[in-house]
């Protein structure tokens, strides 16, 4: 059972485009009919990070959601929150966030911290999500008033302290955030948060809007999706991860497969076979994120042969111009928790 009724959606990973090719890649993905573009974060000297590349793509696109990976272990939660909120403004409400939390002694050394391992990784991710959500709510929707007569830009009564501290027993470094945020509430109110299924447990299901599901083989992927669906229920989108290598430009997929970095379920073969595979997979999953062997080679085949046929079969939901990422996921725009608290009568909610 899906978190939204009806057909599914397709996301495409655009990391292979590099910084210089982002505009070309994201416009090609949008033109092909993809619903979301994701950006893997792989820090390298002189290379813009995933969030910066997503922000660069924001003004040149109109329909495709922009969803960068952002580390939660060695990045300050306050900075994560404000940068993602800015991405939401730059993209017109099409921003999302893929939460990452991985062991990285190199990243720890770069910021002068001890390396985080084990259950502390998930705890850091959960704390970062909670801080970001509180900060996004810390400005009520009506906080910006721009009252020229009185010279008031904001109504300070509609800004709120978040007063977050990591709980007792926290295995990581911990943090405390007073707030409020330094920028107004995001256009979506709350950005959709996606997390790998491997983080579930330390990261509560109710803290995310979508879960990314991987499997070792394509044959096991649908079963893994069903297993995660049973764990998270109908209120969270389940998104399958799939590597794709296609027969293209006169060369068989098998000849190109060896050069593709594996580690997740993969489809290698003709475009027609991929279409059938995705149509079946989208009966189980709310969405699929594709990782392509060669970005522009596979993208050409997908846009020409695969996505049009999936739409003809009714397997994909329509692309909505100027919609939000929450719209794509079938989610309402939530009220700020602080607005709700302020409006509630004394004793309510206890």
C-alpha cells in the first residue's frame, strides 16, 4: 500500500554529471520526464558539494524535485537546516533531503572530531533531522510582515526558540541548538526527508517521509521493498534503488557492465526489458531511483524508450509544472508545531 494513491515516480542520480555538466544533465532529466534528481555527496578538492549542485540546478528547472545527500555526522545541524531551507526557496519548493550517516575517519579529521561509529551514526542522523524540523518550524508562516508604516520586517512573537539538546545516553558528540532559524520557514513548511532503510531503528519511522531500499540483486529487490513496507506502514514512501546498464549505441549492456560500480541491485539489458521490470517494481514501490552506468548514454535511452512506455501503461504519475516535492509525494503542507501550540487552548494535547 502506497503513501499516495495511484502510479509511482522515478528519480535519477546525477552525480556522474560533475559540476560543469549539472545544467545539461538536470534539464535532460527533466525533459525526459523524471520526477526527481538526486545528488550524491562525494567530497573532492575543488568540487561543489551535493547541496551546492542542487542549488545550482534550482533556477534552471521547473518540475523536477532536487534532492541532495547531506551528511548528518560531521555537518552542524543548524547549517544543514538553513542551507536546505535556502534550497527550497531557490527551487520554488522542490527541495528534499537524503540523510546520510557513514563512518568517515577522513571527514572526522577534517573537522577535528573523533570518528563516529556504530549506533552513534543513526543517533546523529536522528538528532540532525529533529533539529532541522524544529528550525524549519521556528518561523511561523506569518512571521514576515514587511510593515512599512512601522518599519517592522518581522513579527518577533512569531519566531520561536527550538531549545534542542541531545538526550541522555546519546552515543555521539551531542549538540544543543537554541534557535530560531536565521531565515523564514521553507516554502514547503517541512522538506521531505529520505533515509536509507539501514538507518531505521535509530531514526524513527515518523521522522522521515521516504525510505530508500537496496538489495544485492534485482531478483531480491521487490521482496526487500515488501519487507520494508511492512516495517514502515502506508504513511512513508518506499523507494527502490537500482543500477541500470542498457544496450545502447550498438554496444551490448554486458560489455559495459564490468565498468559499472556495483554494490546494489542492477538491471543490464535492453530498454524493453527494463520497462517491464520497472512496471512490475512500481506495483510494489512508490518510486525507484536509477543509478546509471553512463549518465548521458543511459539517459538518452530512458527518455526515448522507457519513460514514454511506462507512462503509456499508466505506471508513472504525471509531472506537474511548478509543483512541490511534497505534492509529488502526496503530502499536505504541515502547520508549524509552534503555531499549533500557540493556538491550542490551555491543557490541550496533554
